[in-house]
């Protein structure tokens, strides 16, 4: 590049020297000077045209990412102590975006479980979809996160374990296959709409319908979602609300779901309340309480209340260690009550090309 810049200056002068020399000893007229200037400008234009074309930016971007989350701990009941190496939803994924000729963007993502608990093989797909986005919004087809999980469970999903959010996990969906989704943002407001379509089902339309709206302010969120599922002999309808707020080093979040199962005596509800306090740049304390309730008989009920306390050390933005205690208290099944203590690591990576 330096040699080219030098040539662009020196070459016009070399070209001009003979012409100026021919004028030596003679009176240089205005017309002669204008002629020399025109020659120099013409030569500069030729040199500019001969420059190699700038390399075009790639129309495709690739994101390779993952999160590895091994745990080790003990679960204690009235009769047993069970030690186990576990996994808190480790995953590896790749996402791609491609700029289309019409100004829109095509995208795709595949994300897969890493079974650290077990033989450490790649497990089922967590996400697998292709879509297109533009001014109209975003449309995608494939296995994706549900609206219910994204905006109702999201604000209370703060712990480093597989079964979270604590009460939400007992009742509602996370990721679903065979989905068609639509997303559109209007400033701070995001609108979401999706359906699940299975050809093997007896339903004429979607098996699963989920919609919601989420408002995200500078330090708070508020969301409302509606979920409808076609079950055998009845429809399950869920109304969920969530909210979160940051106060400096403090964070609080809450989520509630009312689940109507068609008046068959099996209605359910979930509530999760969480909080986090950033002690300093490295340490964070997390607390949570949750309750899952149902209308089943005392013999069949799965009602449970959970308490969770986590101390987390974050050595870098991508690496953390944690110790976590959780109490699981069943309303009727006392023999299933348990206390869990786990320690774990979490390493995230995210590379863009």
C-alpha cells in the first residue's frame, strides 16, 4: 500500500518533468501551465482506475458458541444419600446469517446437547430452524424456544442447574419441534406468535398455540403470554405473567402461570420469585423460592415448594464456579422431600466469523 501511494505521487511528476524541461528558458504561459495540469490530472485518474478493487465484505456471518456445565453433588433424603456427577444443560451450537439480494436476511441455527452426565456424547437437538427477517419482522420454521419460556420463564431462569426455573419446570414447555414462529419488535415492545403443526395429529389446525407481548425498559421487563394446547379430550389453556427489575446491584424477578385444564380437576399453577445481589466484580449471591400447585387428590398431587441459594464466583465473563443448596418440600409426599448440595463449573464460548 505504501509503495502504491508513493508511485501515485512520483509518477505524475516524472511524466511532467520532460514537459517542464521543454519550457525551460522560455516564458511559461497560462495556457502551458493549464496543459501541464491537465496531463497530471489525467495521469492521476489513470492510476486511480488501475487500483485493485476493494475486497467485498462477506454476505455470510457465522456464530459458533457453546456452554459446558458439569456439576457434582449429593441429594439427601430421609433414607439415602446419592452422589452424582451431573450436567446442567451443556450445549454446542452454530448460527448463520446471510444477507439476501432483496435487503432481507436469511438465518439458521442448530444447537445440540452435550451429555457430560453419561458417556459425554452429543445428544438431541435443542434448536434446529431456518428463517428470514426484514422490516416485516422475523419468521422461522423448526425446533425453537417457545414464547412461554422466553418471556415468562426467562426473567426467573437465573440458576446453574437443569431443572429451572424451579416451578415453571414442572408444568410448561421449553423448546418445541415442528413450530412456525413470528416475531416483530416495535421499539421496546416485542410481539410473538407461534404454532406447532404435526401431521400425525388428529387436529385440523395447530396442536400448540402460543402468543405474547414483552416490554423491555432500561432496567425492567413486563410480559404477558397465552398458551393453548390440544390434549386428549380437553384443551389446556395457560395465562402467564412475568416482571423483573434491577436496582443497582440488586435484581428481582417473578413469574406466575394459571393453567386451566378444561375443568377436569387437574388445574395447575406455578409461581417463581428470584433475587440476585452482585457482591463485587467476582461474586454474586442468588436466592429463589417457588411453588407448584395442582387440584389433584392428596394421593396423586405433585405439589412442591422449593428454596434455592447459590453463591457464584465469576473469574471472567466466560467462566464461573458455583455452590448451590436447594430444599425440595412436597406437600403430601414427605418421603420424597430432599436437600441437594451441588458444586459446578460453567464455561461459555462464543466466536463470530
